[in-house]
């Protein structure tokens, strides 16, 4: 059997999967996303959670009636998430950015795409490819929400300091319009860490009846 390919952005997560899952689960979904919850489409809709981690967000959205696909490339973390949320109807996928090659084979379309603490793991070239990938997965009127970590990089992790401005500009290249661009403090109360939260929408298709 061939070994699983190394995914640079996922380095350091597997060995700490159990502790990280517990840490993620200790943060309430509503608190973490409070600035943008009003923008989320009402259930039921198709949701894609990329880099789903412990499954906290995927489970919260499935619980209120959304159809949720959760992508998590770190096997140990994905398995822990499936154990924690075994009672939730979440479709788990072993895939990763920038291309989401496995997911693209079924050509799905999503009304909401979440990238929570994921985007800063990609380098510049990967971010350009990933934004195209995400844009093609959004349904007309669909929303993508990206959170960006700013602060010291933890040991054995691969992260880049990505600005909200760059993210908005990259989205605009693929026809996405910014609907929220804000800053929030760290949910774990780390004084040297803060976050940017960017939400962008794909315009709805207009039908000319003239």
C-alpha cells in the first residue's frame, strides 16, 4: 500500500488529533461565527466545511437541517471527528485544497462554504488555485466564509500571514463580492493572536426577460 501523500498545510495536526479535537469542541459554534451567522442561508441547504477538524461546525449545521459535506485531510483528526459526531448525518471526505480533486469528481454545488482556520496554511500559488476551486463549487448566491489567523506560528505548523485585503482581491478575480470583512479576538483568549473574517458571495444569475 502506498503511503498517504504529505500535505504541507496539515503538518503537525495528526499527532495531536485527540487534544486538538477536544480544544476545538470547547469553542461554541455560535460564538465563533457570531459576526457572520446572519449571512448564512437558512436550512436546508448544501454546506461544505473544508478543513472540518473536529466536526464542530459541520455537526452544528447538520443539527439544524443542512446537508453537510465535511472535508478533512488529516486521518487521525477525521476519525476523531467521526467518533465525536457519529450521530450526525455528515458526509466525510478525505480531500484537501488547493484542488479538492476527489470532491470535484462528483461536480457538487454548495450554498455555503466554510474555511475556518484553513486558508493561512496555503502558500500564494496554492491560494490562487484554491480560490478558483472554491468559486467553482459555489452555487449562484452562495456564500464562502474564510477566517485568517494572525500571530506567532505554532511549532511544526506551516502558516502564512495572509491579509483580508489579499483574500478579498483574490475572490474578486473569480467573481465573488465581499459582504463582510471584519476582525475578531482569539476564541482561546491568546493575547498575541487575532483573526480576520471575510465573507464573499457569488452573485445570483440574472435572467433577462426583455
